[in-house]
């Protein structure tokens, strides 16, 4: 009889632990799969071949992007296109390698070759971000 109670207690403990871990674990999502509500306000670029030897076919590019409320940049890899991002106005949610990160006005971060990410404006107003990348011209 005592063995059955111990086994029942162990089973209940494991079940509760699994339930609580699943219930309170940080949200992990892959992010939006469609780009929508995005406007490129300004783009400027410089040809890197004339600036740095070995950079043929590459540009240093800066874009000012505006995301409407609910707007999104679809999930994509940064392979061969590193970037630096700055939130100029508003707040956005970034989905990066399975993590969900809130980015607010004034935040900046990088995304290199190991990064797969997407962005969604989950706020009520427009969000403006500045994205600078080393882009391979097609």
C-alpha cells in the first residue's frame, strides 16, 4: 500500500511540474510569415567596391521603414546580410531564433548570419525603424 502512495505522489509531482513548466515558459514563436503594412520611407546606399577592396557587389545601405499597427516584416535569415536596427519611434515585437523580444523607441541591436527573425508592430501607433545593412546587390 505504501509503495502505491509513493508512486502516485511521484506521478502527481512529475505531472504538475510538466504542467507548470509548459504554462509559464516564455513564449517562443517563429513570427509572421507575411510582410504587410510596411512602407520604405527612405533608402540610401553606397557602393562598397569603391570603398573597401574585396567588397565587389556589396552596398552599405540604410533604410527608414514605417510599420503600421499590425504591420509585419516576414521571418527571414540574415545569412550574408548583417544589419544594425534602431527603433526611432514606437515599439515592435521581434521574433528572433524562437524568442519573443519587445523593442522600444531608442533600442538598437544587431542581426548577423546566425539570426533568423521577424518583426511585428504590436503597438497602437506606427513604428519607425532604421535598418542599416551590408547588402549584396543582385
